[in-house]
C-alpha cells in the first residue's frame, strides 16, 4: 500500500514539474516573438 502511494506521489510530482517547465518555455517563446516584432518595426 505504501509503495503504491509513493509511486503516485512521485508520478504526480514529475508531471507537475514537467508542466511548469513547459508553461515557462511557452512564455519565453511568446516574449521572444514579441521582441522580434518590436525590433522589425
């Protein structure tokens, strides 16, 4: 029982960390695109 709970906690934590990195990366991409548009005008 304890092993199942620990496995679920570790999987959940891994997904949360991966999601945060993905959202942060998407934000950086949008910021980069906005800077490129500003520099082009």
